[in-house]
């Protein structure tokens, strides 16, 4: 297995590190002055973009990674709960999409309703553009506590909205909950890098399972609550009670370990460095294109199932208004996220994420043939698995494309932010293509094309990483 892994290792830390050490006179090298020795421990200045640094590999003087321990695992558990509470709720929007379209906001189109979920998703991901840098500067606790407080406030505000009042729902759920998710998403996953280096991908994928579990539990609760005797207002308040309990645990569990860097590069400098990294740029463009089409099934599969008449005897069970399709999709996502860490350890993060994107794209095109219970269940299971795998591997992919810990927050934040922009525009466009007649194949074709275009960019990213690896190996061989 070791030989197989070495042949596909996506971010060859040891080899590239030795290559950079073996060539101190490389054209990118900058010889530090004595006054810069302390800075050198935290920021590597003599590496090509995307080359893992001594800090990243945990070998720089004074930088160690415990790779475990009580506080480390408590922090990972807190990240898991953050994903469950925030992003898991965002991924449950299909329940609201159908309820708003059919009952609560019947005065607006399905495309307009989808803007609520899209803005929520966009702000949740795009917030990382700012929170990533604030995390690097040491504002972890400010971001987490303010995000948790805003989440609780906006949940109760959502329960006070009135039927037909689109702007109220948009502000509370689209803007408010989206901002809360954006404040916490990147910090909660980036802080894992304070404790783990060798096992970071595995811990990140474990934390990501929380969003799939949340996207399974929240729809079950919401479908039973808002469609049941409690109604919308009390149902949302009950859901807010669960959210409140989770946020208290999050604030109690999560702790940082490393102090903020006093000599961190400016935001503009990190962006300039990133803009010269061809592999990183290909990855960012890829996730933007993928996100434009990726969330189509997540937002519309429940409405799709209802409109196709796959209805009460399967969409509901035990006389409860529980829509199984969303639960099936997100439930299998748990399996995908759980296995993604082990698959990435075996074949490498880029190969694993490309496999997930390919499988998701095929299933999105498969929605064109959706006609009965069997096809809906099969697509829900397979798409849910690959979607969970893809989302879980995004953070490890961006972490692997970050040359130092000082750049990780910014690079992850920018990557997720651009992905959020794709999610912002993709679902409303798909809703507009559906139209009042619900022409499902148009949305599937549009979304599938964008997903496969993004896959091509990820292939380009991996080819550039392999070329970089070969160049480093040739330099290393020439010096011996």
C-alpha cells in the first residue's frame, strides 16, 4: 500500500521539502538576515507557490503538532457540532424550498424562493474571504461566539415572520443565518490545523460528517414540526432550541493552541502569492464551476419528487410528514464523508475529490430520467454519497494547496468564498429554467455541464501538481 500511495501522493511534502532544502540558491530563495530568523520559523520565503513548507510539515523549529490529546479531540468534536449546526442547516433548505413554494410564500416564484437558500449558502461560504484572515490574526473566539449568537437570534426572528412576507424570510434566513454560518465555518475547520498535521485530512473529514448528519436530522425535525400540529412558527422555535444547545457546546469545546503570527503577511501579499500559483487557481475556478451546478439536487429533489407524484405513500411514513428523499440524500452523505478520509489517505485528495465530482455529475444528469420511486431512491443514494465525499474533501484540498499555516486561512477562505459565489447564482438559474411548468431536464443539463466543466479544472490542477512534483524530484536528483 505504501508504494501505491507514494505514486499518487497529491501533496508530496517530504520530497518537495527536501528539494527546497537542497537548493538554497534557488531563484526564488531569499536569504534571511539575522533579524529575520524568528520570522523564518513561521513564514517560509523561499518556496514556489503550493510547495508545502517546514511549518506545514511540522518540522520548523518550535512548531509541533500533538496529533491527538483531549483538547485536540474536543476541538474536533466542536468542529463537528459546528458543521452539524450551521452548514447542516443550510443543506436542509430543500424542506423550506418546498414549504415556501407550496404554502408559505406562494406569492413568489420558485426561483425567488431559491434565492433565500442561495444567499444563505453564499454568505456561509463567502464569509471565509474575511474570516480566514481574521482567524490568522487571532480572532477565533470573537468569530465563533458572534456567529453562534447571531444564529440563535436569526432562528427566533425567522419564527416571527409572516406568510407572504418574502423580505422578512429573506433577511432572517437568507442574510442572517448565512452570515452566522460564514462567521463560524472557516474558523471551525482551520483551527483543527493547530493540533493535527499528519492526520489533518482524516480529522477534517470527520468534522465534515457533522454537516451531513445535520442535513439528515434537521429535515426530519422540520418536516415533522412545520407540517405538523405545531405549525411553522412553533416548529422553527423548537428547531432553534436544538440550535441553541449545540452552540453552547461548541463554545465550551473549541480552543486554539498556536498564537497568532505577529509577522503574518498582509492579505494583499497572500493574494498575490496565490494568484501566481497555477494549481491553486485551477482548483478555485473548478470549485466555482462545480458549485454553480452542484446544489441543484439538494435544493430541488424534494420538490421534484412531489411534483412527479411519488407522493404520500413513500414521501411520508408513519403518518408523519417526513420527506424521505432529502433524508436519504443527506443520510448517505454521512457514509461518503466518513469514507472520504480513508479514500483520500489511500489514493490522494485530488483523485478522491475528482471521483466524487464525476459521480455527482453523472447523477445530476440522471435526474433527467427521474420517473418513479426506484429511480429517485437510487439517484438520492448515489448522489448523496458522492456529494458528501466532495464536500468533506474541499477543506483538505485547499489545506494541501496552502504552502504555510499563515496562508491557510486566507487560501481556504478565498476558495470557499468563490465556491459560494457559484452556489449563489446556480440554484436561482436552475429555478428559472424550471419555470412554472417545472421542466426538470433544463435544470439538470445546465447543472451537469457546469459540474463537468469544474471537473476538467480539477484535472488541470492535479496535472500541475504532478508536474511540480517531477520538477522537485529532478532538482533533488541533480543535487545528489
